[in-house]
């Protein structure tokens, strides 16, 4: 027997997508269940209505002293002010006023209920600015259309009332500040003027004489005279001696001029100090006067604007009663549920397929096990449910399947005209006895003498399938209690005999391992062209491995989707170690589709001919 090659995971893309066809029922169930649950959840959701109020939002009250230096600065200030108004509209004080207008809270409401009502109002309101305008869409949501409309209008009116109160309070504070500062500046102006008058009186300065004059300068004719006297003295000193009368007179004249110059300089310095002090007092008085006039003007403007004040906040469009809910979106939810359900179903099927290592198709058997699939037997409806030999009627798909299996077995050993074939599987209830019985029936119908031997000395079943006695059989022959001629029984099919298991022994393995079984099989080979052995499952029992050494080859039955690759490969390795020659695999209980119905095309023609003949 050739060694089993290692498993290969390579395959065509369609092989990887085959899980959709294999698990279509699971996909449908998951998809329908998810969509149904989504539909129920959607239908159970309470309706949500939305009402919208359009509000013109002001930029807030500007300060009487504020002045915008440029258009850009004004735009930025207005934008920040607008964002501030949006936050105020969604603030707790506005929500509390709205809750009071709706009657949800009052002065006697507990703090817990008050906080809950305010949070409910804030959570049900959404603000959306309309473009680059000062218009806001105030949207309120509620389970009742009347509730949504009343809530939107209540929040808008609460914001207007709150803004008006805040503007009034700001104007009052501005008026109070301007009045207070004006009074202070008036007092300071009076004090400055009094200090100026007192200085003029004390120094006996006439303001009219000093306002047009500048500071006194020392550059006057006296300096020119002193310079001329110094030049004259220098000229005389060059011509005459120091005691000459002309030199003495010139020196005396120069001293007189210098003394007079010093006296005039002292007088001018005193006058300059008085003038500087006067101008300082005059400047302070003028500044106080100017500030007082400015504040007085602002005070009059604020007093006038208080009577004409308009914050610019108003309702452009009141909320109307909504007629249709915005939620739940039945069509959208079902559409999303359909897409998600399909993805979930495919994901579930793919995950199940990834973790499922069982064998379901001939391609998987060839790719993972490395053995050919000699036949694919599906689950057939009556009369093709292969429970009893003869049920596979001529011309049916079942008959064609076992005719193909018969041909494959014949060409497995062309050099042996008489052969013994063992049929086994990994575990029980995989249908090996049914496959063996119908294969024997196909051999007999083709004119070849065939014997069925029930070597399953633990749980025999052939006697029930063919309705023969199991009082005496193979176990009795091996024990020496009966002869072959006494135990082999004919069936209703010409050319097909059955050797039942007989009395169940306590030590089946010892009987199978005995040389007497080899002798009996050699004798049966001389009588029949095909001896088909029905053995116990090979997984976990030694019986099939022992019987495989007596047979020419082994047919390995695999029930589609029952055992995983690891279990099947372990069973085949056990047979390999015993020296068995495995012809191939018979895939049993497989789905009837394009991959498994290898002879479906020809069988359909045969079935059509049979139906027309019967008609």
C-alpha cells in the first residue's frame, strides 16, 4: 500500500467558496433569525417625533464703552458672541426655565427630580446653525408629537426670556458704573480746577499774560554787550599797561555787565518755574474735564439705549405639530439588518467551515487524505433509500452509483479474477453494510457469483438486511461447530449468497486471527468470483486490521461530514501498518449536487427512460 501523503490545504477559489453550498441551511437560518430579531426590535422601539423652531440669535449686549477698531475684529467678536449664545441656549438655566414652562418642575420639586427633568430637556434638544447666519434650528425630540412641539417652543421662549433678563441686568450694571465713575470724575475735576485757581492767586500770575509766552531764554542783548566789552578789554590790554586808565575803565565796565546778566538770569529762572507748575495744573484740569465729558456722554447714551434696548433675539418660525416620526426607520433598519445578517450568516458559515475538519466531498478526500473516491452515495428518497438490497432499482441513480463502484473494484486488481474485498469504516453507523450489500447485489446482477461474509462478530447486520437466519454462521465454522455448506445461505437474488456471523463469540479477535479463517477464505475463493467481507469499524478495533491482511483490497467507507480528517487519517494509517491495500474511498450519505452526483447526467437519462417505460 502506498503511504498516505500529507494533507494539503491548497485548492481552487471555488473550493473555498463551496462552504456556501455546503452550509446553505445554516446561512439561511442565521440570516432569517437576525433579520427577524432586528424587525422585532425595530417594531418594539417607541416612535420619536421631531419638532423644529427657527430662532434668530442676537450677538449679546455690547458694553457702552466698547469700540470696534476694524471690520475683522468686529466679525471675530460677533462670531465668538454667537457661539456663546448657542452655549447659553443649551445651558442648564434655560433648560430649567423650559421645564418650568412645561410644568415638569416647580418650587416644590425635589432636587433629584429637578436634575432629572433638566437633563431630559437638555438631552432632547439639538441645535444646528443655518449656514453663516445668526439663525439657529432648535430641534426637540419626544415620543409624542405634541411633546416635541411644546418642548421646542418652550426652550425657545425660555432662551428669549433668559437673554432679556441678562441684558437688563447688564444694562443696569453699566448704568450704575457710569453714574459712579461720572460722579468721581466730577469731584476730581472740581479739585483740579480749585488747585489751579489757588496757585494763580498765590503766585499772582495772570493766565492771559502767560498762555501765549514760552519759557524765558538766556539768549538776549546782555550777552552781546558782555562779549563786546571782553573784546574791547583785550584790545586795550595789548596797547596799554594794566594800570592804564582806559584798561581800568574797560575792566570795570565788563564787571558791571556780568553782574547785571546774573541778576536777570535769576529772575528768568524763577518765572520759568512758575510757568511750568501752571501748565502742569492746567493740563490735569483739562484731562479731568475731557474724561468727565466722555463719561457724561456715555451715560446719556446708555440712558437713552435702555429705553430702546433690543437684544435681537426672536422666534422666526415656531415649531409645528409633526405628523410622522423620524424613528424608528423601518425600511432603513431592515435594509441594514439584511446586509449585516448576510455578512453574519456568511461569517458564521465560514467560521464553522474553518473549524470543521470533517470530509464532505471527493475533492476534500483527495486533497486531505490523498485517496481516490471510487463512488459517491447520496441520501436517496424511497425507493432509492438503500436500506435493503434490491432497493436500488434498475436505471436509478443509486444503481448507476454502485455500477460505477463495481467497475472501479474490478479494475483495481485485473490480475486476480477471483478476489476478496474488505469493506470497513472509521466508526459505526456510517453505512458500510448497506454499501457492501448493494455492491454485492450489483456484482450478482452482472452475472458474477458473489458471497457476502459477515465478519463483524460484534454487531452483525447482514442477516437482518437479507432476512436470513443467524443461528449458525462464520463464528460456528471457525469454532468447528459447523461446515461452510451448512452456513452459507442463498438470497432472493440469483448468484448472491450470504454467510452470516452466527453465534457471537466472546473473543472475536482470536477467531479472526486463527489459521482456520484463512483456510475457509481460500475455499470460498474457489467457489465465488467475489468474496465481500463486512468487517467491524477499523477505528479503535483490531478486527478490521486483521481481516485486511486476508483480503486483496479494502474499500473504505466515509460518511460525509461525520468524522474529521484526523480520525480518518489515523484509521487509514492503522490499516497501512497492517499491510492493507486500500482501493479507495466510498463517500456515503453525501449531498446530491454537481460535485457528488458524478453520474447524475447519465442517471437522469436512465430514470427518464425507466419512467417512460413504466408509463
